[in-house]
C-alpha cells in the first residue's frame, strides 16, 4: 500500500488511520521510529527481554540492520509480539 501526503512543515505528519490499521498498530501501543537515508521506518516497540521471557527465547527477526517493509516480515513480527 502506498499513500502520498504533503509535508508543509507547519503541522505534524500524521499516519492515516487506515494505514495504522493495515499495519496492525493498536491504540496506545508504543512505536519506534528510525530515520536513515530519507526513509522513516515505524515499527512496534518490542517489550524488553528482561520483562518478557517469551521474547527472550523467541528467535530474532531483526537479523540485519536494514529496515524492511515486506508484508511477510511484518506478519512474522506481529506473531513474535504476541
């Protein structure tokens, strides 16, 4: 899905509700923003391994430092967050 918005630097950038729903973001969920090379990546903030033993024992999906937006990656990430 691609959505175009105009950034006029006078108002904050807003992620449209239907894009947030499609990404699986929930109200009140903590998000992580990464910016590199003109690209902003928004990911759900994962719980720390010290507070969630399931997360500590789960295999890492972040095997490289390059941001990815593939649907299969996001689906695996959502499964890992459960």
